[in-house]
């Protein structure tokens, strides 16, 4: 990734995170009880559907290295199917939320809540539903695995598309009106091109997020039953069960090969092609290039295929064009009805109050206040781990990130490395963690904690690199000429320059750490299980036991912690960065 790409990334991520936090107002708090009630109902439904648990004939997996290419193909196929659904969802969400104020008021807070729900929480509750759709077949489990990967990919892509649709430059919006573009034409001629650079970056990071939870997606344990699908994730799970370090090493190499292949053959060509859609006054420092895209353009039959697709789209533009008589119609100022808006608000509030009443009754009759207080206590323990680890990661990676960001040659080669590190599943470190803790007789409550941050700390590094890359050259010269040294240089120059990007990276890392706590606080290596007391291990234990209502309750409490942290910490830090620390 070039230095110019880092600059685009920093701006895109910052604006997307601002929109992801700001527009929801109080509606995230209003809609939270409704979402929690839906999760609880799904939990009860999952418990009922798990009773006739029929998934067909289990597939025998092998640690033979000859099977790895096939497993890699199956895994990448699942991830790209999930990516396709994520793209459709992202653009559909962005269209509705950006075109309708009423829809925006509800959809943005709902998405804010959904992205706070852990990926494994979705999998635990929905897997039995997918199995019930295809009884006696592994197709239901395949759908559940793809859906779990979808939930790891879709939310940030949806916010990226929404941010792009809401921030289309005024001159381009006016041009689309002057040329009388129909909604269909505007979507393909304006909305998609404007959102493409940010969407591609988020697609790459979404694929990395899918790899991180691959083991849980392909090796599913639910209602005391193990289901493994052919893939790299299930291969890793089998290697962990059999304590085969050699197989884990082969899985790591295969993952690296797979990430490199789709980066070179899919993402880099798209990034190079989409560079023409950047809306900037000046040209980038370095134009992205791709050997695969050059090969496509030089291959005659591929060019003809591309021209055929273009003609198909052009015919749809003619069919869906706006019908006019050639005159310019006066602009219509449509004033929304306040009565309709207020009525919609009242309905949502009534639904939220009803959900609160039902949740209180459920807690009182089915779970008990003691259980809820225990879960809240576990949530506080996990919160402490996440906060401490994020703080340590910031101290370590901010200086390194600034150094890399201020050196363009080093920054150019960081894309593939960052992609692989962000995709590295924490499960692969289980052998080291278990052996080390048992050998030195360490406390799992402390020494399992680093696994939480291992896969998410790279978001801090990558965003700091992006922020440092955006520092104007003139400002660097000014800092040198003024003789800023030591702490003064950090306080007056470095920290204000990268603070918005640092907040974005820390926010992303924090959300990922809550997700990672489910697999990091409950670690297995063969027949050895180590557990750190916390909300993540609680959800993992309830998932193994098949206690779906308590899974839903644990997920709900995790949502409350994540949303509360977003509202009271990250939102305030973003406001601070806009007012005082951003130049």
C-alpha cells in the first residue's frame, strides 16, 4: 500500500467512525432493549431447535498436508460468498440510511448495536436455525459458517458505504441533478464510484476479520456436539485437538499463501482500477499498480468479456433512465410530516419499553438477579483486561507506527504484512500459551489475557501509520526548524497529528478485543482446558453446554459494555480530536 493510499485510508476511517458514532444520538440506547429481546427470543428458539439435532453424515477430516489445498479452496470460497453478501448488504443499508431520515434514525443505531455483538454470539444462536432449515444435511452448517463470516465482514463495510453516500461532494450531487440521472443511474454513475476506494479498503480488512474467527466458524461446538466443515479453520481445530505443532505450522504457511494469492489476484487489481475514482484536487504521490490488472487489459478475450459486461450495464441505464420532456423542472422542497416522524418515534419507544418490561420479567423469573450480577462482574473483569491491554498496545505501537508512517518506503510494504497479522487467529497461539502457563505454573487470569489483544493490536499500528502519513511535509520542516525535542515534540507535534487516527485504531481494536475474549479466555490444547474468569469464557462455556438463553444474556451484557464504552469514551475522544488535537 502506498503512502497516498495510507492518507486516503486515514480520512476514510476517521469519517466512517465519526458517522458510526455520532448520528445515533440516544437511539442506540432506545433500541438496545429491543435487540436484546430479539437475541433472547432467538436463544429460546435455538434451544428448542437443538433438540432434534440432525446434520447428516459428519465429514472425516485429516491432517494430511495433501488435503490443505482443498481445505484452503473451501475456506476462501466461504469467505468470498460472505464477502459478496456483505457488499450487497452494505450498499443496500447505505441507500436506505442515506436517502430516508426516518430509516437513518433507526438503521444507524441498529447497526451500531449489531457490530457490538460478538461474531461467535451470532454463530451460537443462529447455527441451530440454519440446521433446522436443512435437516439431515451439512448445508445448514455451511450456511451458519458463511453467516458467521458475514457478521465479521458486513458492519464496517456498511458504515463505509454510508459515510461515502452521505459525504458526496456538493458539485457532483448537483451535476447528477443537472444531467437528470435516475436513481439507478445515480447509484452506478455516482454513488458506487465515490464509495469504491473506501469500500475496497474495508473489504480487505473484513477478509482479515473473517480469518480471525475461522476456527470457530468451521469447527462448531454447540449443544455438546462437534461439527467440523472441510477448511483451514477445522484443520487448525483438529491440529489443536491432537496437539500437532507441525500441522499448525503448515496451516500458517497455507494461510499466508491464500492471503497472498487473493491479495495479488483480487484486491490489488481492484485497488489499481479504483484509483481513478479518487476525488482529489491533486494526483497521488504514487499510482497503485497491479500486474494482474495489466494482464487482464492485454488479454483480448478478457477485454471482450469486460466490454460485454459494460454494454449490459449501459443497456440497463437506458431502460431505467428518467423520463423527461426536456424542460427543467423547478426544484421541489419536500417537507417531511412532523406527525409521521413523531408517530414513528412513539412506536419505537413503546416497543423499547415493552422489551424492557419483558427482559426484567425474564431476569426475575428465569435467571435471577444473582446470575445477572455475576455476569456483570465477569464483564467488568474482561473490561479491565481490554482497557489495560489496549493501553499497553498504544504505548508500544504508537512510536513504531509514527516512525513507519514518516518513512514512505517502509510504509509501502506494510499492506500485506498488516493483512496477515490482522488475520492471524489467536487459536494458533494456544499451544504456546498452555505449555508456558503449565510449565511455569502461571495464573491463567493474567497470562491468557495477551491472547485477547494479539490479533487486534495491529489496527492501532496500521491507523497510526495512516495518521503519520498524512502529516504535511511543511509541518515536519516547521517542527525541525523550531527545534522541537523530546516530550515537547510529542506533545506539540506527533500526538496532535495522529490523535484522530489513533482513536479510530483504538476503537476498532477494542471492539475486536471483546470479540476475541470469547476464544482467548477459554483455551483448549488437546484434553487440557485453561480458563480465565471473564465474560468471554462465560459465553464460551454456555456455548459448549448449549445453554442458549444464557448465551443470549451474556451477549446482551457484552453489548451493553461495548455501547457504553463507545458512548462515554470514544465519542468524547472524537469530539476532543475535532476541537483541540486535530489540525
